[in-house]
């Protein structure tokens, strides 16, 4: 009788251990799936936001004034793809993984170049350019004009120079950053309508 009780007890212990382990595994798997689903949802939200900003940029890229006003806007404020892409290596093929990676990379390139069009930076650069120009005028005058005439000649050249450069709009809207923005926009492929976007939306359990 004692042997039977001991045997039953051992069996129950094994069953309880197995069941407890199975429950722990189910909880772990459920939490992992929830984390992956939430990460996919966040990444899709970031991509959709960036695609809207990219569309806005394309509409104004030929209008330097509006582009300058946009310069303080972030195209991709956060990069959750960089932190969580390992979760999707079994769901996306190499080309799809690379497509999303490049999308984020190009958006971050835009966020690097756009601030160069901001008024504050352009004012600072214009001030530096003016200072450099005045220093060059001072060197020229000091090396070519008699000492007693240097101040008068310098003032004349300085005023002529400032009257030329101050109204110059180029110092406020340089062409190079605008060209880089155009080139970068041309390289960006929208994600949400691609196979990669569809897979990510499916993982996030999004209907569209």
C-alpha cells in the first residue's frame, strides 16, 4: 500500500513539475510574442510618420523658403528598428531587412542635413563669412596702403563689402544642402506598401 501511495505521489509530482514548466513556457512565449507584436507596431508607426514627412518634403523641395521652415522638423524622431530588428530575422528575407534598414538610414541622413538650412545656422555661417571677408580686407589694406590712410581706406572698403554681402540671400539658402536633400529623397523607397511592410503589419496585427 505504501508503495502504491509513493508511486502515485511521484507521478503527481512529475505531472505537477511538467505542468508548471509548461505554464512557464507558455507565459514566456506569450510575453515574447506580445513584445514582438508591440515592437512591430511601433516600427510601422515610425515608418508611417516618416513617409508622411517625406511626402511633405517632396512637395516643398523646390521651394527654398518652405524648405528652410521645415528644417527643424524630424523625419524619423526615433529608430526602434535598430534596437529590435533581430526580432524579425525569421520573418523577413535579407532584401526586406536591408530595405527597412536603408529606409531608416536615409531618413536619418535627412535629419542630419535639414538643420543646415535653419535660419540660426545660416546666420552664424554668414557672420563667419563676413568676419573672414573683413579680416581679408584689413590684411590687404595694412599691406598696401600707407599707415596714415589705412583707417579711411579700410572703412570705405568695409562699407562697400557689407553693402554687397548683407542683402545676399544665398548666405541664407545655400544650394548644396538642398541638392543633398533632393538626392536623398530620390533614393527612398516607401515601406508600408512593400512586402516587408505587409509582413510587419501582419506581425503587429494591423489591418492596413
